[in-house]
């Protein structure tokens, strides 16, 4: 029972403020390598960095401290085009736990290069 002049409207039309999902048109696809924001950031145990590849390729990842020293590096095998994610556990390439501070994660695939700042807090 509806009261106070209320009504329920059933329709297949989208409301005026509806935002449609992105299609798969060519203009909506990344033109190359697309790096998304890291989460959580700042982080304590690990940080996740999602990214998209327009075409397959080999990805080089380096973590650099504020002094410009590379503390971690990783090279993938051939990755397929699509969505992927990288998780850094806050450790050096040798397994040593890194101290709190600011770090820069550098992603390089083909001619594309992106750098993302992250903060490790203990």
C-alpha cells in the first residue's frame, strides 16, 4: 500500500543522472602502458599496483629509495595484453625488510615508462 502520494515506477529507461559503463571502443582502450594508483598507500606490509598493458610485452620493475638507489628489481616473462597487478612486500631484492620511508616504483615496458611514489610505514 502506497501512502502520501508515493508511487513506484518501473521502466527500462536510464535516469537522467545515470553514468553508463565504459564500452570497449578503441578510443577507450589505453594507447600503451597504463599505471593505476597503488593501494594501500601509505602501506605497512605490502602495496598493490594495478596496471594495464595494451599489447603483450616484458615488464621491468625497479623500486628506488629517495637517495636514488635501486633496492628491488624484477623482470617479468612475456605478459599478455590486459589487466595485471604487481605486489611489493617492502623487501629488497635480497629479502631484507626495508625501513620506513618514501620509495618510487618504476615500471618500464617497451618504450613506456611510469614512476609511482609509495610510502612504507612501520
